[in-house]
């Protein structure tokens, strides 16, 4: 699925099952909440915290998909073409950082 197809699919889902988009502020709050849920899983899976019994069933994929869904909702309702936005962002990063990371001693393998 392309990013554009994902945007169309989410839009169709919202119009079919979600009735309407939540407003932008609500979706921003939901996005923050979903990022926090992903952080919780990562802190337990890769960090020093242990899983609580109820958290053991939560997956990285599910949390990342929740974030992507809400981000796509925000893009759709604010008329952002995520494909174009990502391409523009990668171009910016390439021109700005083309040698920065390659020359960063902290990133060099030992």
C-alpha cells in the first residue's frame, strides 16, 4: 500500500465507520497519547522497566499502527499529502545532512 492509498483508505474508513474526523486538536491529543503508549512498550521491551502482566499482550506493531492511523487522520483533515511531505523532508535531510552523519565519530562502528 502506498502512502496515498493509506490516506484514501483511512478517509474511507472514517466516512464509513467513524462518522467524521475528530477535530484537529483532539487528534493531536490522541497522537500524543498513542506515542506515549509506544514509548511505554519500548521502555519495557528495550529499556530497564519490566512488563506488567496487562502490558505483555501489547505489540510494537499495534502501537505504531495506531500512531500512523492518527497521523494520517491529521494529514487528511489538514490537506497534507504525506507522500509529497515525506519526499520534501527526505530532500531537505539529504542536502542538510549528506555528510554530517558520515563524519560523526559517535556513529562510527568500532
